[in-house]
C-alpha cells in the first residue's frame, strides 16, 4: 500500500488534477497528469490533438501513458475523464473516484475551461457521457470520494484517513 501510486478518476471538472497535485505536496510524492503528459509530447493542447488527430489517436496515447504508470511507484496521478478505458487500470495503483452530480460539475466550468474540453462543448452529449460512465467509475474505483461541498483540505484529510 505504502509505495503504490494513488490515481484519480472521474468526470471532467471533478478536480482530479487539483487534488492529485495537493496530495503530491502533502505526501511528498511526484505529481503526474495524463493529459499534461500527452500535451507535452505533442506540444499541443488537448483540443488541438482532438481536432488534428482525432479521439481514437488520443485514446491510444492514453493507453501508452497507462502502461508507463504501471511501471512506476509512489506518484500522485491525475487522469483524464475517459482514461478508464485503458486495459490495465487496475495495475496502476489505488484508484480514487471523485464523485459529484453532473449539475455541480457543469457549474464549475466557465467558458474558458469548457473550451479546453472537446467532449464538453455540447452539454447534452456531455450529460449522456456522464450517465454512461457513472457506473464504470464506481466499479473501477478502490475508493469513492464524494466531493460535493467539500474543499481541498477536507478531501485530502478524508483521503489520507482512508488510505492509511
Ligand atoms: C476527456 C476528459 C479530459 C481530456 C479529454 C477527454 C474525457 O480530461 O482527457 O478532453 O473523455 O472525459 P479532464 O477530465 O481532465 O477534463
């Protein structure tokens, strides 16, 4: 348990990167973010990668990142909302699902943040995707954190208690 990666899954805007970063500082771990690693590789934003190469291409890159995550230890990792499609998710480490209602997540995204997420452009489609993924997130998680009305400090406190 001690050296295992801790990684966050959940829908867009659930705060995976923010929490993974805060946990990395709290536990003195390396912080990694699947989306940022893919953006860095191509020196392009997620929106550009989706537009230029397509979603399938992006999903294949996510699988390569997952393979890499399986070979490391002791990191605090944020993943993209669709990262749960990788084949070896259960080999990465402790999987934490950040759960919230769709309405809450939608209200957290201003226009600028929405523009960074090609799968959130169309709110109706995003809601359908949310409903499709809900049970998958729950099934794949080792631990579920309900994030509604909680700040980062409260979430870190709860998480630390549950992973010790
Ligand atoms: C996606 C979520 C995004 C990003 C990409 C696809 C998804 O990450 O990986 O736009 O399929 O839900 P965030 O969850 O960090 O927004």
